[in-house]
C-alpha cells in the first residue's frame, strides 16, 4: 500500500476538530488566562473566537481544494516553492517535541486530581500516555474519530449543565460589569496563552486524505468544530469569573462542585472533570501524532526524508512514521522531566511556531484561492501578526528554527537537482 484511504465523514471530522482544539486546555486555559488578565480574559477569548473564524475558513478551503498529507507545507510549496514548503513542514515536525510534552503535562494535571502522582510515577504515567496513543493509531484515524465525537458531546453536555446550574441573574451580571476593567496589555498576554486552544486547525489539514469526501466535508468539519470550541471556552471562562474557585488546583473542579452542590453529582467534580480532561488531552496529542506521522510519511515519499518511513500497514497507517514520532516524543518527555521545563514557556514557544505556520498558510491562500476570498485572507494575516506581537520574545524559538532549517532545505534542493542532472 502506498496510498492513504479515506474513512471518516463530516461529523466524525467535526468531532476530531472540536476535541483537538478543546484538548488539554478546555478546563485549564480559561483559568490560566484569568490569572493574567482577570475579567479581561473574557474579552481575550471573545476576540480570539471571532478572529480565528476567518483563519478556520481559509484552512478549510485550502484543505478541501488541495487535500494532501503534508497540509500547510503542501499549500506553502504550491504557492512559494519547495524550499518554503519543506521548511514549514520541518518546523511543524520539530515543534511536536515541545508541544507534546506541554500537552501531556496539562493532561497530567487532571490525572493528579484523581490519583496524585509524584516523582518518577509522573514520568511513568506520561510514557503510558504515549503507549495509549500507539494503540489508538495503529488501526487508523477512524477509530479515534468515533471516540472523539462521543467525547465532544460529553464535554458540551457538562459545560451546558454547569452553565444552566449557575442560574446567573441580573445582580450577578451587574456586579461582574462593575468589576470589569480589562487592560489591553494583559488582554494581549491572555490572547497569547489562549491561542494554544486553537492549535489543531492546521493539524486537521494533514488528515484531509483520511476523509471520504474532503472536497465536501473538510470545510464544514473545521468550521463547526472551531465555532463550537470558541463558545465552550467563553462559557468556561465566564463561569470561572462568576463563581468562587480553588485557584491552587484545577478551578473547573471546584466550580463543578460549587454549582452542583445541591445535586447527586456533588463531590464528583474531580472524577468528571478529571476523566474528561484526561480524555480530551489524549485526543489532542492523538491528532497531532497522526498528523505528524502523515507529514513524515509524505516527506519520505517525496525523498525529503529517508524512505524508511514510507511503508503503510494493512490499515493504511504509516506505522513506521508513527513509531518515529511517538518514539521521539517519549525521548523528549524523559528529557523534559529531568530538566524541569516550565509549562507556560513550552506553550509560548509552541505558539510561536504555529503563528508562522498559520501566517504562511494565509499568504499561500492569497495566491491559491479565488480573489473573492482576499478579505478572509487579510483578516487571517492580521490575526496572526497580532498574536505574534502578543507572544513577543517567545517568537525567538521559531526564528532560530527557520534560520537553521531553511538553508538546509535550500541546500538539499540544490543537491538533489545536481544529482538529477548528473544522472541525465
């Protein structure tokens, strides 16, 4: 086998999209943004949600018209040439070792709420997560798609239940309005953190070939998932601002127990939020693992990376590429554990890489799509530049990556061209 066969449809794709974006951050990021911006966090999430819709539309249009396992790297290559496209692909592969430990660390916060883990047991739990990802992916993404659609419904149900139980009245809202004095600088910082929640749109484009009808289903799946996620983050942030919470632990757990104190669910906050948090965290890392494996397989097919990764198993999964991605992830997890990297720093560095990938994808769309989509593309570019400004010095990591990778890609292209000439 040397072709990936499409197996998932629109609703399964929307479930993948939603759980990928909700992922590790659904019950953590609202708390982190409130810590830096207080009531301004709500404004940050509102701006993020509105601004990300044009970006999601552009990615959906590109993926439906140019389905390819390389995703944004393929779009950039078609628009600006092979060196630019391959550079984008490699910086995506190189961000996985940073983004995956950050995602798994966030997932472990929910596990700690259920079973406190200390010392080497935390490392063991993180490596068990990697093994679970292997089991989820070896039979194909359609297995994950069905599970993650059900997970999306469960998260939406819990958030709706909490929002309904809050019984917000006019006095609470008036008190909230009087206490709201958002500062633009802290709102920008909160947006820089919150951007993590919308990482995954580009990962879905790597899975376009896994859709039965990418031309019809990619755009609706990406758009539905993105809008749903924005609404959920807004709802969670609003709830945490309106009710007393435990700021030392996972705030959504104490909010759950506070709001449902009169119901049979009281006292089960750690179990419900913990299980959903662990499952959604696994979902995010799962989609990124599958996406990175398909990109590695695509680059292997094209001769950019070793041919070793080109083989597919009987389910159409690039299993050698998958083993390579998950193996490198395990190595970095061990290194991260012993070096004690800061979670917020890992998130910010990862965000910087994706800002560049998103911006280059938007610029590619300006060349590849009809001119009637230029307003969408321009809005997406402004959004990416704004997030880059908010991340400030954390953009340095991606700049170093580009400075190293781009010259190597240019050299490789020239080297392969010289070899081809010699053969002819």
